[in-house]
């Protein structure tokens, strides 16, 4: 019969060989490997200043008969430090969730217990299946003046610790970022980009609890963002984009009246519409344009027509120019 | 004794004053259209909420610790129930008719205004009196604005803010200085919560009342 023994990092551990006398002749093994006699005090095993690497299965065998007399699993770890607890309402007015974690590992199993007190009432925070360290609560009442007090206690074999957060219903409201952000160029408008997005799916009632949005955008080549705050609607047209430059765009959401801004959405990239080149001054330039537009969907021979037209006769140029135009048109269509 | 307590006198006066008929809605609000009036009322609640932050900070500092500590989370004593609470069951709140929703706001702010005016009367410093006075004026504007919306939608104004029958004539007294400060704390807390709630109430009203409704009403009245 084996059991687990939990010890603190840096502790001195003495293991007795079951019911054997101190004077008996025994052999200790750690994970099957014999332990040197220098660690023995009689039949006791002495481990000084244990560290994490010393965790494992320890067994004690009677000297001559090699009978197994005692076995234990040594698990070296730490008592828990003060946990980090955070509560947030991303689905107002339905309720809120709390999530937690330990700032540093304990290396042994931990048990978490959470309590939520609202005034005189204790509420049940239902543990989520996934992610693990999370639970959720449904609001029974809305617009409460009484604060919520959430206490998280973490316990393991070596100790206990806890933390408490207290908050008003309104202060923890923070939606999830907007979803399905899409940015598209606007045909025939070299300085415009059309951005649209959707309310986060976790926000249950945008009709009664509307969200407002914050849009930020910048060309990739610049560091400074431009910002637009939008009090309604889930789309916006940027009208001051630099022509031909690729942009990075993000959107954030906030309840119209309470709480804080969401994190930024996933970034989308877009480049405003650009006009097709009308004049091709040199053959080299044109070949470049042609090959740039062809990429994977035009067969090489078309390019060769232009290559073969080394002598710039009007006929050859006309063919090349047409081919280039067709290719450019295809390119724009497929962006 | 109750007669000698000035706070008691103020409460009594408040109860008496609050029985006066509510101020009639201004005729001009009907011309605005319910949609615009609702928007204005919504904007007013946001403005007041912002103003209250400064006012509450100043007042709680005047009350001193523990009232001005951010973690201060006292239990709700029964006596504090005089101040109308914004707290409501979610489904109940959702199911409120426009009339009931507006009436709840109207009653709440009328009473809160009364209590705030009493506070103003006792304020010890000139700064506090100035801030409270200014806030009371704005709050009065909100009450009138709500009345205007109700009138433009054809709803009757609630007859004075409701005072529980049992407390009529009975003076509710704060027996000591600490409990008086507690009352002040809860008054400000309820006011803040009402302003947050009203933003949501008026959001809902905004969506539900199209401008066309008012046009019909104006036609019916022969305008």
C-alpha cells in the first residue's frame, strides 16, 4: 500500500522504513535506483534540503529477504502564493465570470474554492468545464447598489492562501472584442476603406444595451494610429487613407454608458483601391507589371510574347499592352 | 427628542413638500417630439452622472472616513429603504411598459431631489452648498424633462412622489451623527445607481418610441 507524501522545497525529510527498527538492515531505492548508504541513518532515509528533482517513488526493502517493507511517493512542492483573481462581465446584463490563476507554480495539486457574497446573500458561482479556473454567476437583480465580494481560497497539502475582490455591478462590465472585422477597398476611391464588424456574440442584448465602438487604423509603414469613436452602427468608411498603402485596422467595443473598453479585435489588413497604370514607358517596367500581376494564374507564354518583342515595334507593343491590361484586370478582380 | 432634531424636521418638511402637485409639463416639449425629448433626457442623465462623480467625491470627503474609502461596503440598514432603489429583477425590468418605466424614473428622481435639497440646506461649507445647489438645479431639469416625455406620449404624471402610507406624519430620525452620515452615503449611492439605470431605461425607450407616434398624437389634438 503506497501513499503520497508532500514536502516543501528546502525541507529536511526523514523516511522510516515502516515498522522496521532503527537498527535493521534495509535498502532504499528511489524510482528503482538504489540509494547510497551515506543517506541513511540506521534504517531511516534522510533527505536534506529537498528539491523538485527528488520527487519520486521511494521504496524500502529488508536487507536479506528483499521484502518490500515500505513505499511512498514523495512529491516536493510549495505552498500556494496569493492567487490572482479577476471578475468581468462580458455578457451584461446576464451575469459575470471570475477567473483565477497562481502567480507561480506549486508543483503539487491545488484545490480552489470560490465564494461570492452580495450583501447578506451568498451566491453560487458555477464552475466552468473549460477553461478550468473559471466560474460564472447569473445576476438575480439588476442595478444593484450593493457591492459583490468574491473570495478565492487556494489550498494544497503544504498550505493555504486567499484573495478577495470587491466591486460594483457596473465597474466590471467589459465586452469581448468585436467579431468578423472586415476591411475592403472602395472601387474608384483611392483614399477610402470600408470597415464593417459585428457585435461580439457573447453580448446578449445589444438592443437594450447598445455598444459603442472605437476604430483605430494606420498604414503599416507608420507608427501612429488614427482613432474614430462611433456611437452606433457596425460599419465605417475611412476617407483619409494614403493611396496605395496597406493599412492595419482594429476595432474595440464598450457598453454605451458603463464599464470599460474591450480588448482590440483581431487586426485586419487592407489596401485602398488603386488605379491601373495607363502608360507603360519602358518594356522593363511593363514586364515587371505583367509578371507581378500574373503570379500563379497566367501561363508563362504570354509573358514571352512581350519578351520576344525586344524591338519595340508598334504591333508588338500593342499586343504586350493588351496582355498587360488583361493581366492587370484579372489581378484587380482577384485581390 | 424627535422635535429637537433638525434632520427630522427636514425629513418631515420634505414629505410635506413632496405632496404638492407635480409641476405641469411645459407645452413646448410636445412640439419637440417624443424621440427628441427622450434623447435629451438620456443626455441629461449622462451629464448628471458625470456631475455626480465630482459632487459625491467632495461630499464623501466632507463626511470623512470610512465614507470616502473606495472599499467601503456597509450593510444596508432597514432605515435606508426610504430612498427609492433602482435595483430590480431583470425580467421585471425588461417587461416594464413605457409608462411604468417613465413613472418609476419620475418618482425616483422627484424623491431623490427632495432629499438632496434637504442635504443642501444643511451643508456646512460654501463649496458644498454651491455644488449641491448646482446639482439640484440640474436634477430638477431632469425631473421636468421626464415629465415632458410622459406628457408628449400622453401618459399621466404620477401624483406626487409616493410616500409610504405608514410614514406619513411620522418623522424618521437619524439617532446619531454616524447614522446620519450613513443615510447621506446611501442617498448618493442610490442616486448614482439610478443615473446608471436611467441611461438603460432611456436607451430602451429610444428604440421603442418612433417619432411617428408623436405626429399622430399631434394630429389627433388638432395641431
